[in-house]
């Protein structure tokens, strides 16, 4: 049987005017700022009017560690949302926006797949409503104002060797990781070493995603530490007087974007931090708004549960006062076989033993998620090559872990294929079985927080950090930042910091090579192993195949 590609399916979507989608959530037309006919922003005024209403049930979708075989976390999020609507639960989906880096690199888009997609897919994966561009501009305005302040006399006495604020762009570009600025003479300022991160790793992105409103946004932007004096006292963005102008640039970007699934169900798409180098969740304002408007909200956290879910539960839920009712852990037969040692080229052949050999990765994630006090159901995202014997092997393994695995065929059949999963999720959520709590308290010392994640989630024996890193953490504690949560920057492919170490490794070490204080966002970033905050392009980037065809349509995007 020949299946249509994701982009072919998206082109054939029977989209409804965005005002009709807003009406499903009770959003009046005057509170939708339209971007064409099929996407709109929700006004801040409407959002503020929802305060005081009761919340719906929050469902988190996460996954095993990603493999080249694919897991389909966003596809499952969309399919589950459609399935919940199909069984009569008023449901909204909350996902992140796509970065241009992966779209033109190797991962592709972030709008789901098959019959479980959010549309307009091309817009979502490209410029969308301009939020990422606004974040990039606000971030780099601050960069320009720092260098400008130094150029015009440096009244704040910034030590140019201790400027911590780098620049960003929303594209994979390894050549910009480490650069020297201001070459070319006195008129261009004083040369100094700096670099670029990708926009999704920007603290401005994290701040936008964790802020409750514009007032909170401006305060957090002002709290950003951008540099230090020679006596190591901090310089804040508000000292540079950049916070007001940055807020202006971000005013519209703070408003969540409303789009729809292929089945015309509402989806809020807002914010886009990566989970391997940032906190990996969509915006707090989108999630909390959706919870006021729907009975169920299905959201996702990036990459495997060791990264995205850990940060969703320890950072986003802690800071926003959220409490998930259930967690859906996505796995595939194909990914289990890869974890079991099967090469990608051989995944189409039945191999029950390889599935069993790969299941410990799944088991580790189930155990970790349960340690947060939330019930877990495993969604087996179905591929047409899966055999009954392979599926049964996963189901039997999950049953041994005290959870249930349910096959979901949303990619092939949309909501018709996800009703069983949706019914189970609703049953779990309405049982009020969750007793959620983060795995470390606010007042735990920073290095112990890093150790707690490394030992309890990654199952490492130790955290390796030199005296400089440990002293820096102690200094931040003395400055009043000791109560902040920790955001681990680590490879997404393994529980360890070695991307090639699949399965459920133990006995490894987690080296922390650098720590960064994101005072505005409200967390400490611990950079582990060889992870980069500016990715590079692969040897054959997706950009080579992307073009506009003779009919004016975009080919090669996904």
C-alpha cells in the first residue's frame, strides 16, 4: 500500500477559518489577531480575563531516548489530542514552534506526521508568526547595547573579558561558535572573544516561555546578568537600560499562536526551547491559558524523558504551579530494535529478541517518571512494519513494570487510531492517581541538584566538575541564586553523556564542563560532556532538497 507523504497530506487539509477554531475554545473573534486565514494570536487582554477559572487536566507526552528510527512524540501528542476530542473530551494541544536549524539541518519539521499533524505545516516550520525572529532581535539588541556601552566610555565599568552575553541566530552554524568581534580599528570598538548560540538556547527564549505576562517578562529581562566588573559584581540588562526596548520587541511574540490539527481541533503553538540545551517546553502562558479553556490539555516536552520531561517536571511545573495528571511515554518497535543493536537498514525485519534487548531503555524512563508521582501509560506509536510478536514483547515488558502499553495508530488513521489510548489517558487522569512532586527541593545546594539528576535520572555514579565550576556554583549560592532549579545541557541520545551508549547504562560519570547562570529565566544551566549550544549542519543538510516547485508549493521541507 502506498502512503502519502506528510506534506502531501498537509496540502490536502480541509482547514477551517481560524475564528471557528477559536470559537471551540470560547475565544471571541475580537480577541484573535489573525495571520492570514489559518493562524492567529490570542490577545493578552483575553488571557488575563481567564484568571480565576478552574483548570482542566494536564497530560504530558514524552518519549524514550531518540534514535534514527524515529519515535513520533509530536505526532502522538497531536493524535492523542484528536483522540480525546473524538471520545467527547474538550481538548487543546500545546506544542512548541519549530526552529529553522533542524528544519534545514537533519531533523526536519515539528508539526507531527501522517494523519496526526498541525496545519499550516509549512508556515509552522518556517517563519510562522515571527516569534523566533522577535526573540533573536531582542537578544541581539541587548548584545549591541552592551558593546555600545563599553564603546561610549563604559560608565558601568564592565570588564570586557567578563561579558557573558553571547549573540544568537536561528540557524545551525558551527563557524559562529567562537568568534572575535570588533576587529578593524578603534571605530569598531574593542576586540573581544565571544560567540553565537542558536536562538532556541537563548535565555530570552526561556524567559518568554516561563513569563506569566508582559510585566513579568520585562522584570525577567531586566534580571539577565550580561557581564561582570573587575571585582566580579554583576551587570544586569536593566543597568544597560535594554529591558524596556526588548519587551517592546517581544510584545506580540508573548501572545500564543492558535492553529488547528487536520481534524480541526485547536492547537496552541508557542515558544521553542530545545530540551538538550534548554528547558524544552512550550510557553507557560500557552499551557495555562489552554488549561482555562479546555477540559484536557495535551503538551509535550522535547527529546527523551531524561531531558524534556525532567525539565518540564522540575522547572516548568515548579515555576508555574502546574501538576500533570498523567504522562504518556512514546516508544516504537523500531526504536526498541535499535536500542537492541539492530542497524537502521534492518529494522523492517521481525526481531523479537532485539525488541526485548532494547526494552531496558523504556523501563528506565517508566521508573524515572513514576518517581515524580505521576501515572504513566506507554504509547506504542505504530509503524506498518511492526509485527504482532514485536508489539506483544513490548506490552509484556511494560506490564512487568506495573504500567500498560497501548498501540496507537494515529499516524495512519488519525483519531480513529488513537481512541483506545485516549480512553486510557482519560481514565488515568480522572482517577486523580497523580501525587506530583519535583525530585529535589528548592533549598538543596546547586551541585547536589546536579548530582540528584545525574544519579536518579541518568543513573550515573558521579558528577565530575573541576574547582572552577564548583566555586562558581558556591558563589551564586552566596549571591542568592541557590534556590534555582538546574537545567542540564546533555546529549539527547543516551542517559549518559556519550551519544553512542544506548539502552540503560549504569556506572558512568557525568562531566560538567561549564555552568551558566540564567538569572532572568530562573535556572542554572549545567553544560555536560561535548554538547554544543550552537549545532552544526550534517554532511548533507536538508536545505539541499528544499525548493519551491512549479506549482508554487514548498518541496523537501518534511
